[in-house]
């Protein structure tokens, strides 16, 4: 990461007219173009997802959802389109979309350099896939995007002071794999008090990232640490068939994914276990009762990936109109 960037936007005009912003957004455009080329070339259909709905992803890690009045009904802005991705597989077997998401992040995330209130995800879902299938696609997308930027935008990388040797290691792929319990043990060894039964906290995630020279997947999160749609391993009760991708240099997690639970009875049980009201998910549960394809998929934080590829200090630098937690801005 560079060391000269400001810690907060200097103002809309200054940000939009900055040579650095222009270079970053060109890098982001290249990431998107490379991703679309790769996925459509592999038979994926790009769909345009909804931005409002009766429910949204309940597993947004402490963030609050935004309610809107939809003709007298209290609907939500999307924090993640995961439920709609599963439903979309009734049309195509392999889908992706690039979608805005809104999460009112807790104020403490303003200091992580990794959180925005408004951001975009590259969402991917594959019918009949395993977690390992999804991880392979995720690695291909991230490595391919990094390689495209390295090949096509050397001037922008130079302007930003990006370490191209470090970026080349991302472009090479070959990401490692650590189980959640192994990652937790490593953090304990580094003196970090990570909860064995929870998601890796932001400090721990960054700590592991800074101690890595290559990207790595974290798999097998404990049940209860993630949303009800992450499928439980039937051979290892209490363990989820999911993953995160953590990039090195302190950039941390850029992807979360899993095999999806699609069985109606198990979904109903999992929703109740999380304290959610199943009635809120009626449209989704009706589809599951009638039959949803088994699948696996993931979401890539576009601004987080842009930050890692461009070597930025903070994720707000990877968007034209940044909205930071607790900061009211246009």
C-alpha cells in the first residue's frame, strides 16, 4: 500500500479532479471489463438484480438495513442480493451481476479503511456447483483481473506507486487454503484474541493478511457465524461449506462465498435458529418449497478488489462518490 494518500476525501471536486482518482477508476473499469469477458466466455449470463425487496441478506455483520416505503410496505435496500441469486438459477445455470449495496455500517468501521456504506459487488452463482468449484472461479476472476491491469495500465499503476511485483503475485493465483480453526490458531499464536466460534474479526483478518505473501482462502466457518443460506456440512455438523478470500499486504477479505442451502425444511430450521421470522422470507421460502437448484457462489467487493489491485490505503479511494460510515456526503 502507498503511504501518502489522505485518510478521508478532501471534497467532491478535489477527489473527482485528482489524477490519482482518474487512475484508480480506470483500473476499476479494467477489472470490470476483464471480469465480464472471463465470465461470459465461460458461459455465465449477466443479470440485472433488484435494488429493493421485502427482505435482504440478514448476515451483514453488524450493519443496519435501510428501510423504504414501497407503496405502504416496509421494504429494504439490498445489503446483498444472495437470495435473488439463488432464485435467478431458475432461469440460467450460471449467472453473475454487478450490483450496488447499501449497509449502514457501525461507526467503528470508519477506522478499518475497508468499509463503505454504499458499495458494489460482483456476484456469481453456479447451479450444481461445490464450494471448491466456486473457489476456482473466484481465483480465476481475481487473478485474471490483476493480470489485465498489470498488462494494460502500467502508467496508472506507476502514478499510484503500486508495487507491481506484489500485484504479479496476485495475478499468478495459486491461493492457499486455511480452515477457520487453523486461521484462529494462527491468530492466537500472534497474540490476537480471536473468538473460536465467530467470523475472523477485522483486526485479525488484517493481521493474517499482513503476514501472508499470497492470497489464501479461509474455509469451514462455524455454524452460527454466517447467514442461514450457507450450507452446513452434512458429514461435519456445526461446520459450514463456505469460504472467504483474503489478499495479502493487509488488504484483507475481498470475497465471501459458500455452497448454498436450498432444502426447504433445512432453510426453515436455519432461519428460526438465527432468530429471524420465516414469514419475512415467504417469497423465497415458497420458491424453496417448490424447488431451488443446489448451488455455490460468492460476492466480490468491487471497491475492495480495486483497492488491492491499485495498492490504495483506503477503500473510499476506489469510488467516485465515497460514503464512509458515519459521514454524511453526496
